[in-house]
């Protein structure tokens, strides 16, 4: 198998363009005998004469013209590769693909995309919002760089690297004029008298809701609306008698605007979401991916408020 280095390809291109061993040697910073040996070695490896030597200089053979043209393409691509590597090192090129659960998406989007695009306009960011099991499978297939999910939905898989983040405390929320708000503190079981809106519930959350509302395991939770977009759920609760479980961080703007309020409960256990950054254990993120992960962690930490 013939193996020709990029350095030697540069030698034959220089010789073809300069038409002289002396000028080509000066161009590639070699002595004339060293360049001659390099060109001769390529010809021997290929089994082809690339140049006709004469006292007045060198001429490219027909076979040489084909090889020289291909060599120019290879050198161009090699130069592009070096440039792209440098751009990746400085976070000025590439792509970052992240997967977000519904609550992290509500916390981070579009602010994360805006902040990243402002700092790294030439790096493309793709955000995947989907069911946890779908995004975990995408991560394992290396179709995503990292995930932001509640750690309790994660399977026990040694291929996953999990970085736990501070807990985001949760509560049940309704519009300020909701009937529950007029009664003072109420038991958690009172929530089941009203429609519940929610993101698709993983098993651990479904079990927690059954216990909280004192609903038997075989009975149906009174869910009126299920949606992966927390913003849609919040908008629905603001204009209806539905109630929603969420974190204070997710509802901060609505609480400040007084369009939502925490339902006062007499017996609510301490609840919340335990976010984690999830990546592949044996894969190194790109420099841009590391930046995006650090930015994600910082934004989640800054968004965290007490319920």
C-alpha cells in the first residue's frame, strides 16, 4: 500500500509550480539534494515518473499532471482541516447538540440559545425536546452531546456520566383567584377536586402524585391536560381552575407578575426536581460543548430560587 505524506505532496506541488529544483527547494525550506531525494522517493513508491529532468529545468509528465492536481486538492483539504481544528479550539466553529427535559427547557430556553449564540456566533446549537428515554437513546448513539434531565429518570448505565446539580424546590401553583386560594391552607388531597395539568409523568412522579393526593395506585390521576411545553401549561393554569406542579424557578416570572401563586397546603411534603447534566462517560466533549455545558450549569444555578 502506497503511503504518501502531506509534506511530500507539498514537495511535488512546489516543484511543478516552480519548474526548478533550486526554486522549489528554497520554497519548501530544503536543500536541493534533499528535495530531489523526496521527489524520487514518491516516484518510486508510485512506480510512475512525475517529472522529466533536463538541464534547463523540469517538466511535469502526463501522469504527473494527474497526481499534481490530486495533490493540490489534498493539500487544500489538509489546510482546511488544520484551520477547522484551530477554530474548534477557540470555540469558533462546530456544533453542539443538547437534549432538554420539559422543566429545564422552560428554565433555559430561549435564554441559553441567545447567550451561546452571542458569545459563539459561528457554532451551531441544536436543542432536542423529547421524552427522556428517547433522548437517552440519542445520547448513547452519540446523536446528542449532553442532556439536562431529572436524574431520577436515568437508567443505571455505566456508559452515562451524571453530574448532579442543586435541587430546585417545587410546589403546586394556581391562579391567585382560584377557589383553593380562598380557603386558606388546605390538605393536599383537596387538589384532586380540580383539574391537573402536567408534563408527561415519569413513574417516580406518578407514584408521588398518587401518594400526595391520596389516590389509590389503580385509580386514575385527574389529569386534564398533558404537554411537554411548560409554558403552555402555565398559560392554561393562569386562565382556568387547573393546578400545576412546578418549581419556583420555573414559575418565577409568573409569581412576580402575580398571575400564578403557590397553593397553601397543610401537609405538603418537601418536593422538587433533581436536575443533572448527563454525558457519555468515555467521550470527551468538544471545546464548544464544554462551554455550553458550563453555561447551562451556571444558568440553572442562577435560576434556582426557594419555593
